C-alpha cells in the first residue's frame, strides 16, 4: 500500500532531563532541525508565538508528533486513503503529544538517494504528478487542511493541536 515515517518528540522528558531540544532534533537529522526552528522558541522551553496563535493557544502539553512521510502506491490514490491513513497515524501515535506537525512536500521533487530508493520511486509512479512545484505544494496543503492542519505562518510547515482534534468519522 505504501510507507510512512513519524517521529515522536518527547520534549517534556528532554526538558526535565535538561537536554537541549535543538540537539535532540539536530542530532537526528537536518530535516528535524527545521521543525525545531519553526515550532520551539530559541530557548527551547515553549512553543513559538506563531504556533500558539495558529492553534488558538489550545494546547495540552509540550510533546510533538511529526509526520515525516506518507507514500501511497498508485492503486491506492484518489480514494481519500491518504487522509484516512494520516488520521490513523495521528490516532495511533499522538498520545501525549500537544501538536502534530507536517511539512507538505511533493515527492516528485525529491532527489534520488540510492538505487533502492530509485526502484521504490518508480513503483510510486511520481511522473504522473505535476511538474509545477508551487502548484503541487499548494495542492498538498489544501489536502492536509481537510484534516485540520493549518499553515504555520510563512514557514513550509502545517500544524494541528491534539486538543482540538475533530472526532474520527
């Protein structure tokens, strides 16, 4: 059907153990470092004002679920399964998280990392998608907004508060 990758940032535990959230995320990958800069204040103690405004200050806690990837094979597309799967990922992995974050990025614009990655990309048939990056990105943003994600200012990220997560249909 496809693949997904999520990260759970246990910010409360890191803070209680005097660990730098920046280092926790940066040590894992440069991509997660970008989330830090968009979500947490530079001191790492609180969410940014921009994030708090985006979720109307409705937050229960400090932990973050990051949905990093969702890849569906062609047969499973155009059936709203992406939204269903995202919702199930949130339900399954967001326990204790205050925020769910995602960075919409059309996979057809991602660079090929390895031969195995190239084979998987061929199975995904990414050539079927638009070659206009801005249009593709906006389409993904509208798609994720259907689930309740909101743009995080001018950043490339979208977030939702688990405190206001709508009931599963």
